[in-house]
């Protein structure tokens, strides 16, 4: 009998605030803008794209476009989405600087 598999989706694992915070922290630390947008999209999907879009003051379609694979969100969109996800952006000093 063959084993049935399905693709793994990170959004399925982002079910608690602590997991979301650790995921976003790691991605922000990396600093890659495309990766940050993709991670925010992952979390938005986990939380419910329609609800996040509404909380951020965006249409669902705009949010999908901004955080999708070819998206390039304006910086002003990022803090609105982060806040809608129940998180906040913070700055911490980098060791040795």
C-alpha cells in the first residue's frame, strides 16, 4: 500500500504566538527583504489572510500581492501587517557595534 504524502506548509506550524514570534525573529535577523515578505505571508495565512488584511486596512488581494512570491511591499505596509499579526518590530544592538 503506497504512503500518501502532502507538501509541508510552515503555516500549519504557526499556531501559537511564541512560534510566530520566533519564526519572524529568525527571518528578520537574516535581513533578506523577500524572505521577510514571504514569512509575513506565511504568518498571515496561518492567522487568516482576510482577517489580517482587514486589521491592516488592506484588501485581501492587496495583501496577497504584497506578500506573494513576486511581491515587493512598500515599507509602510510592513509595520501595519506586523501589528495586525499581533507582533511588533523592535531594534536591538548588534554585538560588537
